[in-house]
């Protein structure tokens, strides 16, 4: 027969659970922007991912008899100038914005890490890489994106590439500055003295110390990418017409604001909410992951 558990085991487990709950509540009170941004982002992402099931109409279906109809039970967000259901188009448009933001953040961060490490640890590559980055940063982001779109065919891939290229220099400059500081640390010099190869040093000792600023930078890149995609689509040089985009919806409705303000209101609200949520997550991660800011809080 097994002996019964000590009477103190249950109170001890309850006390540990209470301490964990208290720490969780204190952490949430310290970082309300992160919690608010994460909840808002999950909500928008959930609606976009569920678009095939919650959309009430085909986002491309035309109904000229219902053009510029106000919000109603049949069309919760109303219709646009071609009679297309705005609720369905807004839900599907969120997919394009989220895909662009996430993909651009991953690609720009990956390319920036590789080039920034090369500039920070390979002295011969430093001048070449940084002069190239300075040249790209001398051109405004939107103009560079428009120029890249002008020489390619409109598609989701070309939009992602056109937005990624202007974002890479920012990551390169960040990674290079961190690499210049980290390469002088004693643990890096000790690894070199022991004959450790440079790729191993970068993987084990340098990259782990860059994770926090890179994650924060990636969130801001994602927000910028969503805004840039919407602006390109608004100008008519972004996603092709068959892909619903919040920027395209606002461009289609800008001439009818006086008689059908909903054609611009709802896609604009969802774009603003998504960008705001990503920025709140970035600010919250910066405050939560930076030990100096955490102590101040």
C-alpha cells in the first residue's frame, strides 16, 4: 500500500500557484501596452484567418444594383462603388497585410543580420556593405519601393521584395553597432584565443545577445511594411486588383467619401488598429526585455 501524501504537500502546491499567479498579475500590470497590443493583434489576425468562414459574400463578386449601399444586415460594412461587400473584402484584406508585414520583417531581419555581422566582424567587408546601405538610405523608402515596383510586374512577391529592400539598411546598422560592441567583450576575445572559428563565435556568443533588439526592431518593421503596402496599393502600384487590400479599398472609396464614408472608414480603421497593435507589441517587448527599463518600471 502506498503511503498517503504529507498533509503539507497540498498547501505548498497552493502557495506556489498563488505566487506564480501574483507574479503574472504584477507582470501584466507592468506591461499593459504589450497585453493590449497582443490582444488586439490576435483579434485582427483571428478575423483575417477566419475570413473564408465569416465572410458573408465573395470579396470579388460585383452587384451594380447595390453599389455604395450603407451598412445593413445584408452588408455589415456596406458596399463599395462596384457593389462588392466591404465586410468580406476587409476580412480578406487583413490576410494580405499580415502576410506582407510578417514576411518583410523576417526577410529584412535575416538579411540585415547577415550583412551587419559581416560589416561588424569582417573589416574588409565593412566599407563596402555600409556604403551600399548608405546609398539605399539616401532614397526615401516609398520612392525606392515605387521604383522597384515600376520595373516589375505587380504581385504579392514583388510587393514584399520592394518593401523589404528599404528596410534592410536599418537592421544592418543596428546589427553592426551591436557587433562592434560585442566583439570587444572578454568572452568573445577568449573564444578567439582558444581558436574557436568565427561562425561558432557568432552563433554561440554574439547572436544570443542581439535577440532582444532584433525582435523589437522586427515588430516596427512589420508595422512599417503594412503601412507601406497600403500606401502602394492606394497609389495603384501595389497588389494586383484580384487581391483585396485595405489600401486599394481606401483608394476606391476616396472619391465617394461625401456620400459613402463607410467605403473608407472600415478599411482605414482595421489598418490603423493593426498597425497600432504591432507598435504596442514592439513597445511592450522593448520595456519587458530590456533589463534597465524593467528595473525602472
